[in-house]
C-alpha cells in the first residue's frame, strides 16, 4: 500500500504520540509528523492530510485539514464540501478506516495495494459439534502468527460465533454485517465499479485482534451473516479479503456447515483439516465425507488431513488407541490447555505435546498437495 503523509497538529504532545502509535498499530502505511500549532504554521510542508487538534481549525477546516473533535456529536463527513471532523478518542481501527475514506475524498487518490500476493486458504471442519474444531483452528492461527510470523485472518462460519470468547471487540468496530453491506450494496452497485477490483471496503474498521496479532471480523449479534451468503457472494467476499494484500494465511472455521456455500468453501481451500473425536469411523462421519465427495469430487480427499482430537475421546477408547488409529491415516491431537485470561477471554497455551502437534499440523497444511 502506498504511503500516506499525515501531520498531527496538537499542543498536547502526549496525545499526539498516543494517536500516532494507535494509528500505526493498525496500519503501517502512514508516515506521521507531530507539530504544535505554532510549529506547523511556521513551516511549509506538503501533507496528504492534516489532523488538527484545536479550535483554530474548527470554523475554517480548509485544504486537507481534518478537525479532531472533543465530542462525538461534532463528527462531520461531507465529501461534497470537503469538510471532515472525526472524534479524537475513537478506537484506532475506526479512526484508520475513517482516515482512508477521507484521504480518498480529499486527494482523489485511493489507498490501494501495490501488488496481489498468494494467500493460503486453510479450512477446519467436522462432522459433529463438540469436536474441538474452533480450538484447533484458533491454535493453528496462533502457531502461524506467533511462531511463523504470518499475517493471519481467522474467519468464523459458526452459526453463532464464538470469536468474542477469544478476542475483545473494540468500541466502534462495525463487524461482518456492515462490511458485507458495503461490499455488495456500495462497491458492486453498478457494472463500472464491479470491474474495478481494487475498490473494496476498508477492513480496518471491521477487525478485532488478539494479543498475538491474529485478526478476525468483530462478531455479529445473532446469526452469523456469512452463513446467509450464496456461493457467488462468498466468492466475492473471499476475493475482497485476498485482494486486500493484508494476509498470508486465511483460516476458515467451518465447523459442521454443509450447505452448498459451506461445501464451496471446502472446495476452495488449499487444505482441509477434518476433525473427529472418535478413533473409529462413525456413520455420521461416513455420511459427511460422502456429502463432501459428492459435491467436490473424489480428489478433495487428496488435500484432506484427518485429525483425531484426543481431548474429546472417551477414556475407555484410549486403551485401544494403537490398534484403531494409524499414524499413516490420521494425525492425533493431545488435550490442550485453554484457560480464561485477563478480560475473561479464552487463551490457548501452545506448549508441550499439544503445541508440538499443532506445529506439525500447520506444517502439513501448507505442504504441496
């Protein structure tokens, strides 16, 4: 993404530094200088935007000045008049999303990706609930982000998302439903904009993050809107994420979702981790696999990894483990440690045997088919 030059004009130096660090924590495309009002007026420099914290700019605005308001009621966005005022204490992600929109309106240029990169699409699925699909998907996301320094997006396709159990939504973050509305009703409103594949909603105002940098859409209230998408809409949605040039790995937590769109997601994935809590095949598992093969073809099994989650296997079955679970056909996941940390969010500990097995799983999921 091209660099955006921003001046922050404030006599409160601590606020200026905090604002700069908040913006840069969300997006590194900004180059920021901090000035007092007197310093700024005494220098002649060219900036894409000027964020002005002070009453001097409140009436005039003018040029590329964006006024930082003390009250949410003073927020103003008028592209026609080129008058913009944003709340100075907004969450960093919301502020960055607003700045991208204002940047386009003020300069006529859009912050676009300079090149499209290859993204690994990895899916986690199961034939029945309670198999630990979300835990395994989150642990894999953590492995890629923490230990392989990948930029990771976790996508929950659960009917009622549990993302909020792992990541704390920030105030003002809009989530999946608003992103989908902007994607389909604004971006794709006419044939001309459909041809412009760079014009996507900005992701910054829709994302939450965990302590390691894994990103996810802020969870929706009620049913997950992603489950309402048709296959062609899902293609557009995934294309918008890939074209953002923001991620190296996208992990799809599909759970037991086997609608036509869910099966399309399985088909588009580079690798699928199929999780079961039984070491011997069950009739439900056979029915699920048959459904996947019927929709995607027999070749889909070439990119499927079978994972037995030992944390969910009854104790009576553990004694027969060697005779029922072949390491050639399955990977085995030990019982991991998930605990409630600060802020009452679930944390997964990647340590010991569980951490080693998650590392091996991640290596296998990015191996060539």
